[in-house]
């Protein structure tokens, strides 16, 4: 994928799309330079013992998680605990009073700005700018 364009590549997904993206990157660690996971479905609602983290120890790519504090698919505390399994740099951005869908009337204006700001800050960090194998910036 990185050979098709210059610059860094970040793969993202919402909910199940984020889970699939993270599983792909765990299997293909050089595919992209980072992951943006919005509302990662840590476990089925009401089933916190059924964690979807078996691939987390294989993740070697910087990951930015964005999750609502009222997400039934995983609390902030549960995500913080699960993220410790990931050896790559990570950051969790909690969205106050948001559920799994993140966007609501009360945060419609600020949510996109928050995600863009956090994305820019996290992926501009030196760990996210490591040299690419093909020599591109």
C-alpha cells in the first residue's frame, strides 16, 4: 500500500472497521504507519469477559484510540487496561458522555475538531515519523 503514494499512511476504522483494520495491521505490521481507531469494540455489550484483544500484542504501529465514556462496547477503564497489551505507542482520547456512535448533538461542533487536533498531535510525534523503508518522508 505504501508504494502507491509518497508520505505516511494511516489506516482507520469505526467500530468493527477499526477492529478489522487493527487485525490486518497486526498481521502486516509494515502496511501502514499508524492506526486511528474510533469506538473500538473491545467486547460485546454486557459481555466484558469476551475481549477482542488476542491480536493486541502483535501490534507494532502507533495507534490513536477515540472512545466515548458511555460506550457499551468497552469502558474507558477497560480500554486503558487492554491497551497495555500493545507494545507500540498508543493514546486514548475519551469523549465525555458519548456512546458508541461518538457524535451527538452536544458535541457535533467540537468532536471533529478534537479528533483532527489529537490526530495531528499524536502522529506528528517523532515515534510516528520513523523512516520508511522506501526512503519517502
